């Protein structure tokens, strides 16, 4: 495993947001949803593609707070532009378990 220094870590903007819309993403190479996430007044609304279809149904994701990296460059995935990276833990069968705060917090707060 490569190590990074503190200055490298400080460059990563990891923030809390709330999922406000979920749509199927049929053109994705692997099963995924298109998420619209509210990161609050400072960062606004961002979109992301997330391969979380194994453990999560669309309706249960609405209103769920998640943790995401918000300062990666935009990445095109098929016909969709992903603006942030939603973070999760890979389970034993490679399914993604979302990272989320255990209490509701304001959208946009920084993880550190």
C-alpha cells in the first residue's frame, strides 16, 4: 500500500450530501444508478453514478445521507457525467455498502 502525506489528504474534499433523486442507468457497463445529491448551499447539487443496485432499492435511497469525494474532475460514464464519487465499503461479494453519518448532519459538512 502506498502512503500519502498529510498535505495530500488535505486536498481531498470529502463531504456529506443527501440523495434527492435516483434513476436507473441502463447504459452503464455494470448495474448502477444515477444519483442526484444535494451538498448544501456551498457546493450545490451534484450527480454521480453508483454501483449500489445489489443492496439498495431506488425508493430507499431518497433522503439518505451519503459521503462522497466532491473535488475529482467530472468523469463521463456512457452518456452520463459523474461529478462526485460516492464512497462505500466493498463487501465479501463485492457489493457496495454506502458510507453514511450515523446522525443527520447539514449537507456539505466536511469529513476529516
